[in-house]
């Protein structure tokens, strides 16, 4: 089956949505949120204390790239890696989409990354602008002290989607990232590159990024042909004695468009054998499978070319695995154009030559189609009771002691929405106050699931529920095997079940569970003036009220409307609509479990004028949190 797909813009985000009942919708939508621009461009001036533009102060990526600070804490409790200094507004500006890597030769040497926002506002016009490089956090003492800085941007003004790694063979630290150019005065994002920066001093100073995948044209715009790269990740063969020891692999999704019309989104891989100095050309690894039946363009040949969320992993024998989500298995869609996904895995045998991938193996069908979840005010799927942007993606992990043993985690609702009807999502995000066009409602409870393989990915067990929660929503799982073969998984989880309307699940905690053990909450240190849980629905940035007028506020976050005269806090507009697309976890050779996530437990005031209340907007900041467990 073939239908046209149209890619359009929602303010501040790149998304792909249904244009009309006769047009399909690209489920594997671009997730880039790295350059935010709303309203007319402010003058090139920095913030003063009230958030108004000052006179003549520069606000440039070069200044930001030179900025460094330090943080410290007790990793056996939790540590805020972000410095929260007033310099450049880092006391309120967010860090989100956290990822982490552990040096295979020194388990106390850690490298984490984030989307690191630097805001400015023009309160006279209401304009908001951000430069968003990739932030790095480096520790040499097991997470007790950290250096916080930014990866250079080669040519773009937005980075992010951080992917840290260590290459033991070449003694370098690495950070893969997106690199984009945000339009001045428009929502169009161009360039869409993937780059990798190198550090030869353990992650303190970084090289100018080296382009791995080169974009072309505008992701949203009139270009005749455009390629926009998204959702990259990195892996390194750190297994001495295996073929290809020291090989670095980067995968990403290649969104190909013609005059703004979606064509395909295959998964590509590039590799380096010299510590990231030079890279191969892109290798399409998506392959073909009988379940890849839906085709937006091209021949009906079962090509699996409509994908997103790739993640590479080297097994202990040097085998390279890549998992990704595919959205072409029409047989499992409850209604037409539902785009329920399926997790696929491709594998390349150990080699020091070019990798040779077989066609993908299907792992599991997902229940996260367009009809399965409510939506947020920015037209993205969300968790019932919240407005946060959500996806089902997880990770693949290889057992370091058994080359045949693999595990994949992800989170979705587990069963189809019984209320779905044909075309219910064509008017997404739906009408206020619930923004639930397909009546997914509380039945969309999300859980963490696990699928495993004991034969190197040739076959997979049926999925099992892993979270062992009590009916609360779980999302953004990340997994890694410990040296003894046990699997460690961490995720975000509501503190209470989402029941009633509006549901009372306004806070979450980050949870860790090691295979065979019980769950433990990774809690903030309240002695630092933090709340005991993450207050996700009272956000100082990325708040829903920026995107809709008062009459369209989502009821899940509070009553619609605001008082007259205005009050200090206008309930209903503060919901966080984005705090990243994943969290991170990496194990060390000493048996440590190193976890990072976006925390929202520190109250802050921003210099942005709140048009609903007349005061400065306040709420909980998005901080880069870390915890270490054994």
C-alpha cells in the first residue's frame, strides 16, 4: 500500500503529521528540538536581570562553547551535574536527554551528555530564542566531581541528541551529536548533519566536530530534495582480541524528502577505525523483511525504509548489532494508518573489513500507534495525565560474558486501544481540554517490557513485563548488562497511578531495577532544597502555555482558564511538553551502575515574562541528574 506523506511544522518542533484523511502520516517523525525559535528575532543582545534584552551584549555559540563550570555531590545518593550558575541563565535553563558512558579501562572515568539550552528573551515582543549545543559532563572519580561544558559546533547553531563513548584502542573520548541550523524568524531547520567530536584528555577539551553524515536542504521547506539526519547513536568495539577491535560505529536515521514530502527514513551506519579521525561513507543497513509491507514511495519490495530510533551495540566477540523501530507492518495496525511499530535487529559478523549486515530479524510488535496514546498541545504523543513528548524507544544490550545473549527493553501500552476508530487521529492533537482524539485515555498505561535472545539475535523470546510496578506509568527505559550477566534497567515512573480526570500523577521518580532484584527509586537530595520527586507538570521551561491560549490549556494539568485579575500561578499552563527522548545508564567493569536522567525537582524563576500572570515565569528546572549504585 502506498500513500503520500506530508511533513509540516509545529512551533518549536519538527514533526510529521497527517495532512488529510487521504494522506498517510510518517510515524518515524523527526525528533529534533535543538533550536527553538518563537516570534520575531530579538536583537543580538544578552539578558539582563529581568529577561529584557540589554544593550550590546553578545550572545554567541563561541562564547557558550568556552563556558565551563564544576559540580560535586554524593553519587550514592544523587548528584546534579548541571552547575545551575546564573551565568548565561544556567540557573533556570534546562539540560535534558541525558546519556552516559563508562571508560572500559577505568570504571571511575565517566562521560555524560545532554541537550544544553542557553536562552534569551525579548519581553517587549514575547520572542524566545535558544542556542542548544551538546553539553558534556566529565568525571574522573566515580561521579563525585564533574566538569560541565559544551561540545563545539562546527557550522550549526543547534547540537544535541548526545551520544558519548570511549575508544580504548585509540585512547580517546567521543561525543556524537546532531548539528543543525535553525532559521532566523522561521521554524525551518536546515543542514541536519551528524558529527563526532574527539577528546584526547579524557573529556575536558574537545576537537571541532568531524562530520559523519552530511545533510542536504531543509527538513521542512521547498527544497527539491532534502536529507535530514536524526537520532544518531554511537558504539565502540572495546573487546581486545576480536576482529575490528577499536572500531567506532555511528548509526542514524536518514529522512529523505522531496519539496517537504516524506519519501523514506532508512537507517544508515558509518564506521571509523582510526579513533574517529576519518569515517566511511554511509551504509544503508535497513534491509528487507516480509512484514515491511507499507510503502510511502519506491517499489513494493518489502524494503524496511521507514524507521527511527536506531541503537548500535558490539557483542563481546565483535559482532555488531543494531536495533531500530520500523513502522511498515500494516498487519498489526488496529486502524488504517495507525503506524504501530515493530522492533527490528540487524547484525554484522565480527570483521576488520566493511561490515556485512543480514536482513533484519523482527523482535516484537509494539502498541504505540497513533490511536494508542493521547496527544500534547504540540501534537506529539504523550503519557496519560501529562503533556510530555513520548516515544516507545529503548535500547539493546549484549551480555559481556556470553556472545549469544542479548536483551532489548522498551515501553508501551502493551495492548491496543479498544476505542480506536478509523481516522480518529486525523484531527490530532484533538480538542481541549483532554487532547485525546482516539479516547486512548487511562487505558494507555505504559509499562517497561523486555525481550531476550540466546542465539545471537536469530530468534527472540516473547516480551515479558519487566518493571513490576503498581499500575503507574513508566517510560524512557535504558538497559545495560553487568559484568556478571545481570541486566540493569532504569526508567521514569509516575509516583501514583493515572486514574480519574484530571489524574493526580503530577510527579515522577527515576527507578532502577537489576535483574533478579527489587526496584529502587533514585531520589533527589531534599537537603539541597529540592522536592522529593520530579514535579513534571510545573515546568519553568518548555511549558504548555507558550503554545496555546488560555482557552486551550490541557485539563490534565489543572483547570482551564486563568483568574482575572491574574494570580501568581495560572494552573493548567505549566505542563512540561519536553524533557528529552531518553534517559541513560551504563555499567562499569567494577560492577557499578551509572544512571543519568532529567530531574525536575529544583524550583527556579526564569527571566521570561509570563503573559498570563504578568510576572516572571517560574516552575521546576530540568537538571542533569546522576546516581551510582553497586
